C-alpha cells in the first residue's frame, strides 16, 4: 500500500462513488419515464445496491394511512396505518427505522420519503443483515430523497401519485383549492412552517399561501364568503391577487389596497374575502401584519403560555365601506415562539368529545404538543385527527398555518443520516 494512502479515506471515496453511480443511473432511467413508470423503475434500480422487497407508500390526504403506490410495491398490499406501524412512525418522525426482515438473517429499513422536509410517505427495503452498514443506510436515505424529488417532479405530468393518495372523490372546489396550494411543510434555518386545509375532500372557500424571499417569510390566510365552487373561485382569485402584489415588490399596505380593489371590482355582487397577510423577518423576529376581517394570530411561548395578538381589524376584502385606512400591526417574537394563523372554521370545530374547540382549546392542544416536543407538521397532523370528523361534518372549512421561529427543531424534520 502506498505510504500516503489512507484506508478510511479510500473506503469513503469508494462509497461516495457507488452512491453517485446509483443516483445517476436512476436519473438516467427516469428522463423519459411516465409518472406511472416511476414505481417499477425505483424498485428495479434499488436491486442494484442489494435491496429487495422494495415498497413505496404515499401518505393519504387524511394523513392517517400510507397508501401503496401501484407498481411501487409487489403483490396487492394493504395500506399501512400511520399510527401503530413502524412505517408510519418513520413517516411521522422523519427517522430511518429498522425491523427484522421476513426471512432469517435479513433486516427491513423504513426510510421517509422527503422532498427537503415535505413528508410524502415512506419506502421499505430489505437487506441481508450481514450487508447492512452505515454506508448502506446513508445510501438508502440518499436514494429515498431522490425518489421523493422524482415524485414531486413527475406528478405534474400525470395522476398516478395523486390518485394513490385519495380515498374519496374530491369536490370541484377542493380540486381548485389544492391545485393552488403550496407545499404544506417547509423548513430552513430558524424556521419551520406547516399548513392544514380541512376538510381535505370538500374544502370550498379557505386557502393559504406563503413564500420565503431572502430572509423574509411572506404569508397569507384567506376565507371567502360561503362554501363551494363559487367561494373557492373567489379565494383563488384573492390568492392570485396576493401573489401578484407580493411578486411585484409591494409592501403590506400596498398589497392590501390592491387586493381589496381587485376583489371589489371582480366580484361586485357582495362577495368578500377575510384575509390576514403578514411578513416575518427571520433574523430579527419582527412580525408585521394586516387583518381584513380575519382572526388575529395566536402566539404560543415557552410551550405553556398562549395569547392572541391584538391589532386593529379592517373590513374584509371587497367590502366597500368607508372605514379608516388599515394600519400595519407589529410584534416581536422571542426564540422558540410558535405562531398560529387560522380561519374561524378551526375554532368553530369540535373535538372528539363533541365540545367546541374555540381559541382556548386550540391553544391548549398546541401547548401540549409543543411541551411533548412535537414539531409543527406533526402537531397539525394530530390536530387534524383531534377534530371530530367521524361524528359530524366540520361546520366550516378549517385552515391553519403554524410557524416555529428559532426553536432549533428544524433538524428534527430530517433523517439522522443528514445531521
């Protein structure tokens, strides 16, 4: 062996080259793939690094089950529950977990499918126990990450992934709302954002939007009058007007004025939209916002104290009232704060005990989850299941954006091999 050759460095270089070749080959094979081909291609390529019994599962809209992707799982498997299964725990915790394989001497890895930090589902792979190493686990995570990115990219060209996630037929209004919605999970340094749109298959009037430009988070929550396709159309128009102003470099006052004018001109038939638009400076924690007939933000501090931020409210967008000009409200966050933006359908919802949640009930729920160490996406997933969907329909659409600022938990949304 040459004097200057380090065995550990050589081994690392060899592992990196093998992983690179694995990922490059999957990319090469999927250039001309249709969305419905991805599952079979991923399974076949995984065999090149020793994986067998590969299974791809996508989370459903209810976020309570992992649905097998046609072509991505052998045989005719059943959905896997998010609660009570190892696959579900890998999804909800964003951790790589292992269980004994079906055959003696084998181990099954469950790896979360993450597009950045957006949770799409899980992929299961079985390896001989003697072959399992830190390198193989890391390669499996990198492979799953690329698979998730391919799913997000390819879903624009077909319905295979979308139909896998559905257990019911969506209303036309919901198709419109979901088609406009951004990803409901995002994280970067000092920030975690999670969103919720309920009921998933019959949302017709609520929507949300956000964008991180440099170190400023822009966000909005909107609730159009009524329910159904007409209301969804007005909400979609409001979001489009919001994006138009935001992308044009308008400040909050200019954005509010443009949106109010646009909604009033386009819908002169007394339709209106309540809205809360805001900006959060990720460096300073300075929050600024305008509420147009909308519930004010809720802040949770220290995981045990919550209160509503107070600010002057102006009429909903599109309501021609000669009221005072809007004022931009301001508040300074502290590291670790959680911030909830929501529509009134959330506070009007009922819990599993049938009691009205209200702002206090929502506050207590988030406080409990924060105290238990749950991150924002998992908190909203659990909140969704705390709503009483089974006994009765939601009285109104329930939409929320939950923000964590400088809580230090963004790394909890990535597998342990990323740390």
